[in-house]
C-alpha cells in the first residue's frame, strides 16, 4: 500500500510538535511495511504542482545537528535546522498514484487540491485556533484556515484522525465527522528503540523538558528545585524558550544556587541518555495535548513528577502527582529520590503502556477500512 503524507512546503522549519507526530506515524508505517512518501504542492494559477521530498531516516527524526550546552547569561537564538533533502517533481496531478492520502494538518486543505485516492485521512491536532478566534482577533485568519480545512475534510468524507481522545471529542463537538478516531499515545520515532539497561547508573538528578513556558509551570519550578537543592547533584534542562526574555532571566535568577546544565539544543541520543541517568522528570504542566516528555522519560526509566490533570495523570506510571500542598509534594519527591527504585521495571511497563503495536493495529484498521 502506498501512502502520501501531504505536507506544507516549509514543513521542516515549522510546527515542531505537529511535525514530530506525523514523522512518528510515517516512521512506524514504514517499519510496518507500508510505502510512504512526503509530498508537498505549490499553487500555480488554479493548478497544484506536486513534489516528493526525499531525505534519509536519520535526518528525518533528528531535530539538531549537535547538542549545545548553553550559558544562562544569554537568551538563546531560535533554533533553525535544515536537513539535506532532494525534491522530485511529480507533475500537476498525482491522482491514484497513492492508495491513501494523509493530510498532516487542516490548514493545508483547499478546493483546488482534489487528489483522487481510495482513502483520505486528516490528522487533527487540536481546535485551539477555533477557540482563540473568539478571544484574540490576531489569530482569526489562522483560525479561519483551520476551520476551512476541517469543513473541507467533512465535505469530502475524510477520516478525522485525532492526536488524542480529548482532541477527538472536541472535533466531534465542533464538526460531527462520520468517520473519526484517535491515536493511542505514540512516542517520537527517535525513541522507538531506546532501551533502559537493567544496571544503568542513576544520578541524583532531575530533568526539565522545555520548561520555559508559563503553561509548563515555569513560575513554580524554581520553588521546587530550591526546596530540593540538598538532594540534587544536577538539574538537566533542555529546550528553547517559549516565554519572554524577562521571564527567562527571572528563572535563572531564582535558581543561581543550583548546579544546572542547560542544553538549548540536544541530539536525540544525548536526550535519551539524560533521561536514563535522571531519577525524575519534573513536569508541572497545566495543559498538554500529548504530554510527549512524560512518554519519553518513562520509556527511558525516568520517573515523572507532574500535575493531577489529564492527560498528565493518565500518562504517569507510578509517578508523583502534585497536589495543592507544596510541603507534602516536596516530602514525596525527597523520599522518592532516596528510594531504592526499580527503574528497569518502570521502563518495561512504559513499553507496554505506550506500545507501538497499539498504534500499528489502530492504523492498520483505518487503512483497511473501506
């Protein structure tokens, strides 16, 4: 079976989370024996010109060329990574060249696209744009493109494939598609083969995953770290800021007494190793679509400290769910850091909970439905 993943022309530079999700689906389907291509189109008058994008698997799943340990004194520049690619021109028509066409986002859909194939699938990420359009006129055009794409997909009877159960429910409430489903939790492609060794050495370390965002608990994280400073040898931090420079500098001012190693960019192999040697991921996020760091950490034998809200509380395996009682939370974390814990068993349980087979079976069912 041949599957075309329809992407936007600048897909390698835009929408990091969206890209990582469909790359994981793409990689999993290829591993399962499907023939998959990335295809984008450019408008030429009323026609669409189609191109296939070729790149090797390593460049596909790697977001950076090398890891960078960054100074807390300088606000990091936005990360730009462009792998080596080759584009093959397919012409102004790819009708029936593919059995399945999977559209990687709704805003890419438009009337002139009209590709003929046996099945059409739209990957749905959320309806945040729809909601924000009532509150912020600056996102109205962005919201319009989302809405237009969803309406187009419903009109053409596409299968709405949501990234989570929450998104699927919201999509049904807004658009009432006939065919819809949601993916089981899916780890990034770079973690497919990440295995935690039984005798791996743990440090008295906590890791923070892209914490520079108010929604990720940026304001409360320093308070937790400072309360645990006597139990921690190292705090590992990775990720680009999604906050103001003022908020970023305040974070560092509040954590000056801690031994923090900050990676503004990090290769997949190095990230996996950080998870493996850290005892906890501190992830007090208020809102998540997928909660990918929680999946990544536990796959690598790293326990999680997170909030007691979905999907965080549903993804946590024997983790610590934060309550409103700060002192109680600190006691729990402190005791857990000193505990003789079976991290290998956690990794094995995570492999079962976030099984690739679950996603494969779901995709096989969708792709096989007429």
